[in-house]
C-alpha cells in the first residue's frame, strides 16, 4: 500500500508538470477512462480495492517498458529536471497504442506542412517550433498559437525584438516574476515585449499603457532560469502585436485544442460512462476530504479539473500572489499583419540592396556574423523574403530606439525595406569609419612594435660585438663613475655598495628595480665632500652688498662679521639667521646679494602655508612617487655642501594631518643636530652644518618659541622718506628704465615729484608700492612717446597726477591742533609704524554734586570702549582708567570728574583691528586732558604701557614709531626709559629733529604733556 502510494504520488508529480505533453495527455486519458483514483482519507476496504487495481495496471505498464527522459528546464531553479518514466506499448481494449510522435502535439498543422498563407507567401506567425518545456525534450515540437488575446507585458529599453530573433531578457520586478512563473507552470510560455518610450526608466513593468509603444512582438519563452531575485529568459520573437487595452490575469485561460479534444472523444466512446462515474466519485471524495490534507485525484492530476488544480497550485505557491493593481502586467493584444504586396521590381531591388549592404557590413565587421548565425541555425531561409529581410536589416543595426520602433510599426513592406536600408547604410558608414580607425591604430602599434624589436636586436648585436654593455652593467658603471671624485662617508659607501649588489640581481622590468635605481641615483647625485670656494675679502663683499641694497646696516654688518670669522678660522662654516620686518624692505633680495657676496650657491624655498612634513623630511621609499625633502633636492641642484639656503615666510607655516612642518625645522635649523640630518627617503645621515640658512618673516609672534630660539634674529625695519628717495634714484628708476624700454635721456623725474610720490602715495615702510608707482609712470610715458611722438618727458609735482592719479594721503595727521581729550599715540604694524589718536568725550552732561550719600552712590562714572580693540588693548584701557581715577584722587582730591563722568573712548579707523600693550600712557593722558578740559602740548606723541601704580613699561618697534612720528611732523616724543638702548641704535637721519624724553613713571609724562600746570 505504501509503495503504491509513493508510486502514484511520483506519477502525480510527473504528470502534473507535463500535462501539455503528448505522453501526459495520453496517460491522462487512459487513467480517466479507467477511473482509478487514490485518496488518503478513503476507508480501508476501498483503499485495498483501489490498491489492487492500481497494482495490476502498473504491472501491465511495466511489461513492455521503454525509457524516456523528461527534460523540463523551466520548472527547476538553476538546474535541469531529469527523471525516468517507463511507458509501455500497453494496448487498450480498443487496440490503441501510445506513441511519442510529435504529430499528437500539433494544433492545426503537421510537421510536413509549410506555414504559408493562402497567397503562397510565408506567414509571420503560426509556424511550428521546437519546445523545450515538453517532457520529451527535443523529440517534441510545440505549435505557437496563431492568436493569443491576453499576454503578459515585458517592457524593455533601447532595442526592440524583431520577429524570428532571439533575445535574452532579465526580469527583476516581483509581480512580473510571479506572473511569468505561473504562466510557465501552466505551460503558457508566451509574453509580449514592448519598447519603453523613456530610456531612463529601468523598470520591467509599466504603470500606464502610454509608457511603452503600442506595437511590439509576441515572444515564446524558450528557456528560463530562476535566480531567486530575477528571472533570466531566452525569448524567441514570432510576430508583431498591438496593444488594444489593459487586462487582468483572470481573463487568461489555457488555449483550447480542438484536434486533441476530437481525438479524446473518439477514444472515450467505449468507456465514457465509466469515466463519468469515476469523475463523480473523485469529486465526492474531494468534497468529503478536501479539508483534511493531501488528496490524490487522477482526474485533477491530469488536467480534467483545471480550476481546482490552478487553485491548489496558487494556494500552495507563495510566489503566486496577485499582481499589484498599480502596475500593468497583462494586456489585450491583436495581431498586426503587413499590407499585401507584389514581388515587383522595386521590392526586388530594395531586397537585393539590403542583402548587398548586409554582406558588405559582415565582410567589414565579422561580429555581425553571430547575429545571422541564429537565423541560419534555425534553418530559416529569408534571403528571398522581403518581409524578413527588412526585419533582419533593422535588427543588425545599432540605430536609435525610435528608428528601430518605426521599422517595427511599419506595415508597408516597401517602406519597411527603405527604413531598414537607411539604417543599414548608416551602420555601413560607421563600420567603415571604425575600420579606418582600427587600421590606423594597428599601423601605429605595428610601427612601435617593429622599432622595439629592432632596438632589442641592435642591443644584442652591440653586446655580442662588445660595443655596448648590458643595461645593468651600464647603470652600475654610471653610478660608480659619479663616485670617483667624491668623498663619500663610509656609512654611505656601504649603503651604495649594498644597493648596487641588489640591483644586479633584479629584473629590469620589475618595480623594485626602478625603486632601487632611483634611490641610487639620489645617493650618487649628492655632492659628497664638494664645497664652493668662499670669498673672504671684506672689501669686495662690502661693495657687492652696497651695490644691491641701500641702508640695511645691521644685515650688512652681520654678514661682514660672518666673513671675518671664516677668514680667521680658515674654513667654511654655517649659520642660521632670521630677518624679520615689514613687507617690501628687501629681506628676500638681500639674501641673494649675500650669496653673491660670499660666492655661495643660492637656493630658495618657501614654507608659507606648508602642512606636509615630507616637504622637509622627505617621503618613505615605500610610497609610490616618493622623493627626498627640500634640503636633499637643494644639495643635488647646487652640487655643493655649503650653499646659502633661504627659507622664506617661516612665520606663515601651517599645520595639517601630515604633521607640523615647524617642528620638522627644529632638526634642520639646530646647529647641534643638522650635521647628522636624516632624510626619510635617503635613510642615511647628511651633514648640513656648512649650510648658511637665512629665514625671513614679517611677524615673529607666530614663530614657535623653540624654533625662534634656534635662529639669530635680525630686525630689518622700514625706510624713512630720505631712504626711499635714495633707493628710488639708485635702484628703482634704473630698473624701470630697463623694463619699460624708455631711454634715460627721454625721461626725468624731479626730486620734488619723487618726494610727493613718497609722502602722498607710498607711505608704507617698504618700497614695493613705490616701485609699482614708478613702473606705472614709465609705462604711461612709453605710451605717450609712442602715441604722441614726444621726444622728452619731465615729471614734476604739477603733472605727477597725470601719471599716477589722485593722491591717497592728502594730510599728514587727523588733527592739526589736538583738542582736549585727544592725544597722539605711536603704534607698530606689520606695514611699519603709524600714528594712533586716542579720543575721549563725555557721554552725559555733568550734574551738580548731590549732598546725600545715597544720591552720590547712584552717580558713579563709566567707560565705554570702541574702535575694534583687542583683548590686550581693552585691558590696557581699563587699567589706564583705574590709574587715572587714582591719579586724580591723589593730585586733585576735590575733583570728582573721574568718579562720576560717563566717558566714551574711541580709537579712529574702527574697521582696522588694534591690539597691543603700548597705549597705556596715551589713554591716561587723554582721560586727564578731558578731565582738565585742557589740550596737551601740540606736536607731541608718546608710547609706552603703564602699570597699575604708574610705572611706565618698555615697548617694541621704536624705530618704526620714530619714523611714523617724523613722517607726520611730530617733534616731541615720550619713550619708556628702558627703550633708551633701542633709540641709541637709530641712525642720525631718523633722530635728527626729534626731541625725545625717556620716562620711568607717569608723573613725568603728565608734566611733559601739560607743561603749564
């Protein structure tokens, strides 16, 4: 009983999956005529009777068995379903015999019939094709239905599918995948493929019918692989169809087969009554036991009860959920037939031209043969058929989607041929262009390959004749030749020998070979033990320095001292200097003059904005494109070990995730460490103790203290008007004459015009802006000489504005006469010194002093600060306000002005940030001037910080502040007593005309500011 149940279950599975096949239909008819069934819920007596009858029947089947292989690739995911079924030549009572011939599977035509229409032309549909879904595989053919009113919709992009062409399609939308699985399960492997109008839409389904073209192709799914998240299908297009309306899956039914029904009726005549009784019994057993589990009904298994079978498969399959109503999955279609045509001369000519063009394309591009191979393998002769020739021509091209769709929609054969011919001609021209480009590239490659072969042969011939050595030998010889005249340290010599030994064992084309060769190139390219001969004559060096720069006595004295020490020691030495000062004073240019004066090689690199330590220390050799740092590059470029290296803008170094370059400079600029400087790339120590390092900076506050400690700081201050005049006459004007091309005798600038240019246009400490203005004058003069044919031009104060425009500074100072509460101060900026006015006023009018103490407490004074002051300057103002109160209480105990007045203190030019601790004395003086309602001494300026007890503290920038005071006409200056040493170093042309007072306490300042009190 168990064995029979398993057999019938196996039979049920096989036949349910192959109910459209020949054997399935014959087997189903035989079982239905005998009305055998098995149900797990039958009573024991009926089950025993049924088992006996089934066993008897199976014994007869197995008597004359034949082996048949089931091949159904669509019913298993990723693999092919195989099983064995034994079929006998069992003869029924009427003498009928089973057969596996494909004639029983035909719909209306036999295999021998040629699918042609009544006019003798071959039809576009109705042909018989091989069908892979049948259990008998290649032994069975399946007839494609001539008309299928409702089909699933598969939307594709780019290229439509033409009839008789095969295309691979992948479907990823879950609803469409479920629908296709159900169709395949019911042996309805058909669909409609339509081209999407929007190429950017990548979905497999559509939401509206207007998203696709209405004309598409009816395809037969010949093979499908279920990959879980997508379906991969091979489809064969058969005919053109057109969408008429939307449809739902309920309207789809299995195709009727009249021929099969007719044969089935003839075979059932003798046992019709018995079959009907069996079906009734099956229905009763299903109704009785349908809710209790698994039931075996041979009638339902073999397809007699189609509705129940579909319901069971849909309920048992989790993927058979109904499609989402928001998508169009099924459509109603109608067949499209071409217009009748006659095979006239025009059709023949077009067909011949299309065939000729296809042959030309295939001859030019063999890749198109693969497309034609599909039709040739199918045994379809279409050369003489214009219907298929037009589709073939269009399918072979890579035209635009709308052009291909136009061919698909065209029903007039003549127009369709013309459209296909147009596309083929475009493809032919494209193929010719592709062939031409390919030939050019091939010729170029052949030429390069030929040259490479000849060079290699030439190398071998020269090597055999002894005219040339191997690459490795030549490279090694070149490296050793470099080291002949060099004094290489022993530790470096060992590294070079080791690398040369390793290079000899490496292959020329390996990456390690190139790394090693580059490393040896750097090691052998450094000037080991080579020094340039220095100039030790002080007179010659002094002349060179004076020739290039005016003034800068501190820098020139330091260089002469350096030369004197080298002369006494008799050897080359290194030093680390730092020139700091405002822009445009010649810090960078003086370094080049120093190198010329010392006869040293000059190398400059800027570290402004540098954030990568590797720029100084070098990269590791493990990195691709690794290079040494700037110092090693300097030594290789200058070819000496004692160059002059200018490190520009050390106060503007950055800091990033690659490290802190200012910290990397600590080793480079340390006299105790740079004699064993280690670069990351070389990985050997290099002696930099003979290098003269000169750094430049504008502000020393931003330089880290450890780095500042390693350098000798030299202040390069700005220039006064007299210095600027001499610099302009000796350097700037000759340079402008050379740059502009104006001859010296045709252009003159008077000293008065130059002084006006300096005072009213170029007040900054440097001369860079003055140089720009002089170049501007010479450019305009050159234009005037060329355009107006002027012989000579003389520049004076009257015509100066014609060349440089309106003056920028029309007055030297804000107040010609300072009112009460306003005092002139002196400030230092990055551009040099400048004057700074401190203004104080009353915010509210003073009231009479009240008699009661409570009212007196309510009238306490206040101080408001404006003018973009920094935190340091705000604290200095508060400190000065407190000291002014204390000074007033001491000197003027009856005056309550400072205690009750609401004062506003402002520093003009509010857009300019101001900060620093040098305005304390000036603020106290301004507050006392406002209290006394008395102006301070005219042509009077001061600088210095005051403490809480009145002590005057020293400040910086004395030279710049003195220059600024002299520029605006101030004759009396108050300086802190501790700055006397700084003032003593100033040249006489700055101190001449200045009345300087050095003070240690503010009481002295008060007496100088108010001499009448």
